[in-house]
């Protein structure tokens, strides 16, 4: 079992309070949560994912964007 | 302070409403949508809860979601990185689900429920469970243990909770993290035994009584329990961290034998070696689960020094393990919240905000589970008239009870629909199918012709409180907290087992419900009438639903069960419908 020390308790409360200061952007909130939970090294991974998701959404939404996106890969 | 708790998007979505600390209404979405274990946003359940209190969403101070989706997403990313490249095929699917739906939970909640972002709060998954157990209990202070598959990261947690005039607190002391989880082990073996995960776990519990734990040594290789109640699963045997569709690997089959094909026949007493092998695997798993729950209880006691224990989380629905914790564990009293699974998170998250953040004093503990919707007798009579259903209306309830008792004593099986429906998975006398517990054919008949389910599954007895000790080895007052909610399995007294064949499981136990007149008056008066007629204050009580359907909510659904099954009669409030001879 993983003991919860007072310091860890405080850190977790800060990392995920019941009411977050909302930015309105999930990506920003996710990065903030990762920073505060000590898993900041996931942020580049999340950024790549978000970019890929944005590209896929753009390809699906606007037909003539697709050829430009395909050339990237 | 009005607080609406919501659980959704995994399984058993539910809503619960607290008004100034009082639990006004709780309901699972499945009762309205008619989709078993419905995970969708509980729009109808929330609407019902608000309607019950005469509120609109604008009157609600806080809407609380029962877990933190961003932390869950973090777990998903870390797990896939750890497992790389094994889960590569699964990763795009998981991302599609998260990027397409779950990451936008805030806006989904606002759109679906009609609330604003300012009203929204989020509570950790296991904290929701812990709060639901503690704030529903009668204890001023207690140790709280929550055990389920997985929340955000935690799979098992130990808390210390207390309430006083100055406020309440629920303090996390220790936790166990994914992927090590007794709940996920139970689910993986549920899948191995050919049952549906998140649905068939209680079938595994029922099946375990037919077996011997001869695979215990093998399972100890899969799962080891530490001195500090930690649990370590050997990753070679499981693939749930990287797959959403399969939870165990071929190594597990090499260890325990081939998995059961879903739907393959299981017959008991075992007519074939395979049925017996599966029962033995279930029995081994059950022993391991009980051993772990006991270790957890001892650890919680060592950490907190409290005399009372509250249990929640899906594993707390394992009534056999609960009983062992109560009898063999170090705590004097044990309480299990009746909706201990994920649905209960809706209640717990609302209670946490109300009592811990809002500092609203606690009200009376939860003494019954009748927190759902009710239908007026006049509306029911009108519904039956409109449908042209022949029925008798009883203006005197005592006469109705006498007539139903007479039918039961003639070994007829009937439906019993009264008042508000139950909170949690158990039928406790509001939406029940009832039969004579003395009838040796009742179990087989209800399984085969009424509920159309596996023949090995047992039925529960409902017994009058003043007669419980005559039939069951109950340990009052310790059992007073578990038995009213059917949260414990107790031995039937050996000398009377032959008198209650319909409700005595193969191992001589029963998942008993003790009925108190002050908490469950209508059901109590019916069983009292049955006792006057037969001398036995026990009836068989099972949920009013057919196989793979959720429990009934409305009179129309109850009538649909009656029409599609072999029930002999149906009572809808004060209306009695009898099956006409064919």
C-alpha cells in the first residue's frame, strides 16, 4: 500500500482541487494537471496527440486541407 | 444547500440529490432508460431527483461529478507508455473515446443537465465511495475501506472519517494503485468464467459455493498479498492494462485450464468435470478475495484504531466477504452502503461536498433504500383500466396482505410493487418477486420460468426482524447494519435448513434481508400476514426483472414482467392482478 503523507496529501489537493481555475480549454487544463501531479514529462506527448487530433479533425472537416496534411507525413 | 451528485460514463450511471444534508432522492439511469448498467449521462435520473424535491437546476448550488476525468486520462497515457508497444493497436481506439467524448465531460455535463460551469465540482472516485459509505452510516467516526476495479489511479483506499459539530473530514491514509487491483482480478476471472464483466461478478460469487478452492495455490502465483494489505498481480496473466476487450492472457488459461465459452452450460450438482472446474476456480477466487478483504480490514484497524468500519466500492457488494470481515475482522461494527458500486459515487460525491466542503451537519443515517420514484395508486388503477387489465382494488391494505399471504402459502409466485423503488442493485420489498421460502420447487421455477436465468443461482430470504434468529445465525447487533440492505451472507441454522429449501444455498448460507417494521412497513406487514397464516416469517425475495433487464421502476414495466413470465399474480400498490388459467 502506498502511504499518504501530509505532504503528498497537500500536493494532491493542489493538483486536483474540487473546483479548478478553469481556462476553458481542456488541453490547457490537462497540461496544468500534469504539471501539478509531477508528470510534466507527459506534456509533449499530449501536445503531439492534440496536434494529431486537430489535424485529423481538420482533414475530416475541410476536404481541400487533406492533400496538404498528407504531404506532412 | 442543494447538491446534485452524478456518476456516469463507465457503468451504472446515477444521480443523487441532497437538500441541506438530507438525501432526498437517488436513482440509477438504467431504471429510466431500461438499459442495464446504463453508463450514459443520467439526465432522466437527475430530472427525477430534482422533481422529487420540487427544484430546478437553477436552485442547485453544486453539481458534483464522482471522479476526475483528467487524472483518469493521465493514467491511460502512462499505462499505454508503460505497456508500449503491446497496446499499440488499442491506443487509437482509447484515444478516439477520450478525445471524442470523455475529455469534454464538463461541456457534456453542462449541456446534458442544463447546469453552468460555475456549478460544477469534481470529487475523486474513491473519495466519492468513501463518503457514500461513511455519511450514510450511523457512525460518528470510522475507518473506511474502498475497493473496486479502478478509479483514477487508486484501486483500493483506506480512509479515516469523522464528523463533529464543527464539521466532517474524510482523510486518505493509504492507497493501492492500478494495475494491482482485487476488483480487476475478480473481473478478469469473471470473464475467464464466461460471464460479462461488471455484470456477472455476483454469478461468480453464487457459483463459488459449488466448488472447492483447489486452484488457490495457482491463484496465489497470480496474486500475492503483502503484510501491509498490498496486493501485487503478476502482469503475465493479465492484459486489461492494454486492452479494453480482453482481460486475461493465454498464460492464465495455461495455469487454470481453458476459459469457459460464454453461454456454455453449467449444471449443478456437476454432471461434467468442466462445470466442476469452473466452480472450483470461482471458489478459489472467492477465498482469495475474502482473505484480501480481511487483510485490508486488519490494516485499516491498525492504521486508524477505530471500532467501526465502512465499506464501499464494487467489491463491497461481495456479501460473503463482507460477512467474513464482520465476523473475523477486528471491527465491532461494519456498514456497507447499499449502492456500493459506481452508482453510489453519485451519492458520495454529493455528500462529500455537502458535509466536508459545505460543512452542513449530517442528518439521520440511511435506514432504508427507498429513494427512487413512486406511483400513486389512483394512477396505477387508471393505467390498468386503460389497458383493460382485470384487477381487484383493495381499499383495506390488511385484506390485501392476507390475500397475498394466502396465494404465497398456496405456493404461488408473485410480483410485489410498493412505494418508491430501491437505491442500489438489490430488491428490498419495493420491486420484488416473492414466493414461499418453504417451497422446494420455488428456486427452480423462478430461475427457469420467471427470471429465465442460470439454474445454479440462489435466491435471498426476507425475514421479519423478530424471527431472524430462529432461522439464521445472525450476530445482533453487529448484523443490524448489513442485514436490512442484503449486504451479508449468513449461515442458515442447520436444524431448519430443510424447512427453507427455496432460499438456502448449496453451502447452507443465505443472503438474508432482515425487515424492520419502522423502515420497511409495507413489506413487513405482508410477511407478518404470511407468518400469521403459516407460522413462518420468511419469504423468498428477488428482484422484479427478467434476465438482462434492469429492475422495474414503473407499473407498466412491472406489468410487462408479469405478462412475459410465469408469475401467478402481481400486486401494484393496492391492485391485485391474477393470472387467468390458460
